[in-house]
C-alpha cells in the first residue's frame, strides 16, 4: 500500500468515488487499461471552484482544482481496484481548463494533477499529457481531468 501511504503523507484522504453526472461509466477497463471519465473539482458532491481561469480564478486556485480532480480520479481507481498499488503506471492525462480569453497557462494548471501523481506513484506516475484550453466546461467548472491507467492484473 505504498501509494496510499504516500497519499496519507500528503494529507490526502480519498473520498467515496464520485457518481457520474450523466449516462456514462466512471471508468471502463479493457485489457490492462482503465479509462477514467472526466472528473471535476467536487468535494463531497459540492464544487469547490467555478469559473474561468485567468478571469474568475487564479492559476493557484486552478492548480488546486486540478489536484481535486486527480483525487476524485484516484478514488474511482481505488473503488475499481481495491488497492492503488495494483496500478502499473499512469499512461496519460488529459486536462481541460475553462480558460478566459487570452489565458495560455494551461500546462501550469494541469501540473496540479501531474505533480500529485508523481508524488503518489513516483516514476510510475510519470505520464504523457495534454493540457487544453476550453471555452466552457460543464457546470462552469474550471478544470476537468481524464486519465488512462495501466494495471498490473490483466484479468477482467
């Protein structure tokens, strides 16, 4: 349970996995890959942040929002796998940033998730990534995060 010890060291307790906001699964396993649906910055079902980054929110607030998105994705993985140490590696992260006109620091925002994944999983947390601007996101959330994760066990 090294990953969960690292989370505890960081002062992070995983919440119950968030429920989907629509007609989709929170994650889908195929072979040894798990695709995590887009996660927002909800804590116990309530949005912590709303608005456009660079207008309503600072980079620091949006960085924190990306960390919360990542925590929610990890809670889904924990629910699916039972133990985060069943993760072989984080393969890919897509971060969508609700950006004000002219805001171009999306990579710094999505670093909130990327840096946390490296803190939790070490080299297994290093991943490929997109940090994309979006003109709008559902419920005016500032950040949405998707992940692809490779798991150790190949049994369905």
